[in-house]
């Protein structure tokens, strides 16, 4: 029977799930079956219940490059300067970034530990499904998946919107009579989305090379800007000291909100949280990475640590040179980074730095598009979307999820219609990205820390005895920050629809719809990650379970449905997802 399906059991590897350092939807006594000998990476993926579908052409360096490109520290800082500087001034920039990074690093390390144990494109969604208490796996996966997908699908539109705004700001600087209209920004943002979609549809090796070049450029540009600003500032020609005294930088808080100063500093964290929300890209690229259960978690931690350190250096440089914060925030250019550069640099130098930022933002937008497409593919593979059978198709020429790329592109362009609602409306995309990402990060970490016990099997990269305390710190930080990020900067009579923080609505409404969908329909058919590889119980070669292949429009069978006949012979882990 197996041979009629194109598999050779006699030549298949008979390595059980228990022999791998993984936490899987399959039970420890099950043996994945495949028609060819597998590499060590593909054996781990098979033990997690999935057939290898991508070429593993990403290394630690190129995986780090994609993650670092998604961070895009220079363009990320430029896009979110309004929040860090505008909410709490220079103390919020230097203290805020430093404090937030300590907690963000805890989140990154906890995530890396999960990645080492479960290196799949589904990432956090898969981890939530496997680790959740019996009976709650599908719901945990559903909520985590939708939150993470919202973060991913808003990433490229928000980056490309900021990129378009910088391009048009540069045009306005060169031609002062030109004033960018909303439809100019929308059309340019849409064009950038289409260009990034085309690049993301290329073969994996081309994408890896493109991101390697782009990430290298981003790092070089970041170093150049960190050097150019203090070296080229014209503050002295304006009758000011070359740098603002440290006592003012670290101590003179500019409170741009109606809340107390301490809360204003916390609100300024939206910039660092959004800027640092891309390190999970390495998790989602793990099925395309060699030595994934070590290289991918290392890439997560390396991205977070490197990004945090050099991002802080950039914060310091800007904090010590900015002259007039209110004029930066309220500039007619509509782009605080461009306004800041013109305030402290000669025009030509300012335009040169803005050009470096624009090129870095282009690379960042493309990295976001790649990462989002892999997440969408993983969720479609498990039937989470309408028309999942189409979205999950891997192009036979490029061996990449092209349909997922264009699905995300269409949704992203629709999101950028918020541009016509004003700067506050489109600005909600940044808060959504931070909230949605860190909620998705925290759910599987919370489950592992408080509910799992011995059911979690650490991979080769793990935190050892520090795993639980670091996880507790990570969860506590996210629990505090989510409501803070939903606060408007103004209150009372100063608050109106144009100044309202719409994050709670724009994030909450889709999540509420997802939960309602679960209650009404999805709970009857969504059973968590779907196994798509044949497997059998160790020692019972005659009992073979078949995972569905891509030709089935309804996707593969869930781990639950594949293990019904052997619940009494397994450790019941897959059944917990029922």
C-alpha cells in the first residue's frame, strides 16, 4: 500500500520522534516515513510532522541577514522617530531604548529556545499548538497564528509607507514648491509593494543573495550615519555647542503626552518594540536554513542583540544633536527624520543620509515581504485561510510560496488605503505591528513557562536552568506593554478622532473576528498543525498513517485525526491537540 503511494518503507529511515530533540505534534513512539534518506535537518522536520518542501540554502549568516534586513535599524528608527522623541524627548530615547532592550532580549532568548525545539515555518503558532494544555492546543494555535499573521502582514505596508514618505520628503526638500498629496504617497507605496512582491517570488537562492547584499548595505549605512551625524553636524554654525550637554540629554524629559512622565517613557517604547519585532523572521525561515535547530535560534539572538546595541548607538547620536524637538515632530515635511536631518546638517549632507535611509528601507521592506510570505504559507498549509489550498502552493519553478507572496501583497495594498484617513490612521499600522508581534511572541512562551512542565523537550540550543526566569520576565514585560501601546497621547478635551490611538480597534477588531470565527465555525474543523508526512508506531510497521499531500484542497490531516487509532499505544501528545 505504501509503495503504491510512491514510498519505499524498506528503505525508509526508522528513527522515532523520541530520538530527536524536538517537541512535536507526533507522539514520541511514532516513526516518520519518507521515500528517500533525509538530511539531519529534514529528519528533524519530519519528526515535527512535515515533509521537506524547500531547499535549505540559508546559512546562519544569510538567515541573520534576512532578520537584520527586517529590523532595518536605520529605516526603522527613521519611521518611528515620532514616538521615541515625540513622547518622551531625549531621555525617552536613550533610557527608553536601553531599558526596553533588556526585556526584549529576554523575549528573544525564550523564542530562540522554542525555535531550537521546533524549527518550522509555523514557528510560534506551531509551538502554541504543541505546548498548550490538553484540549486547548487548536485555540492557542488559532489566536497565536492570527496575531502573528497580523504583525507580519502589516510589516511590509508600514515599511513601504515610511519609505514612500521619505522619498517624497526628499523631493519636497529639492523642490520646496512641491507638497506631497495623500494619493501620491498611496501610489508610491503600492508600487514599492509590487516591486517587493516580484523580488520575493524569485528562487530561494536569489532571495538569500539579495537579502545578504541588502542587510550588508543596511549595516554599512548604519555605521556611516552614526559617524556622519556627529562629524558633520552644523550646530556650532548655529551658535550652539557641538553636542547637547549630557545632563540635558539624559535628564530633561520632553513630555509630548498628557500622561505622567513615567508613563510617557513607557509609551515611547513603541519605537523600539516595532523596530525590534522582526527577529522572529529566523524562526519562520528555519525550514530553508541548514543546521536549523542551532543556526536559527542563534540568528534570533544575534539579530536582537546586534540590533539592540547599534540601535542604541543611533539613539545616542540623535539625542545629543537634536536642537528643537517640537519643530522636528510638527514639520511640514511630514517626516520627522528628514526634518531632524535638515535641522542639524547641511542640506546636501542631510539628503545623502536620507538617501542611505531610503535604500536601507527598500531592503527592509523586501525582507518583511519574504518573512510574511513564509508565515502565510505555513498557516495556509494547515488550512487557516479561505482558499488555503491555493495560498499554500509552492511554485514548481522557483520552489518558493509565490501565491502566499501575492496574497499578502493584495492585503497590504488594501491596508495602505488608511493613508487617506490621515497620519494618525496610517500610524496605527506601527502600533499594530508591535502589539500583534509581541502578543504572538508571548503566548507560547507563557504556555511553556506556566503550563508545560516535562512535555517540553529542549533542542540543542537552550537556556538551561535560566529558561523559566527569563520566560517569566519576557511574559511580564509584554503584559505591561500591550495596554500601554494602546493609549492615546492626549486625553480629555484634547482627545478627538484625529488624535485617537486606533490601535485597539485596528488590532482588536480582526482578532475579535478571528475569535468569533473560532466559536462559530473553526473549532469544528481546525485541529492545529497538520501532519503531511507518513508515519507509523515504532514496532508496528503494518500500521501506517498517511499525511495529506498538497493536492488535497482541504489541506493535510491534523495530528489529532492521524493518531486516533493508536491513542492507547502512544504518549497521547498528538491527542492533546483534539
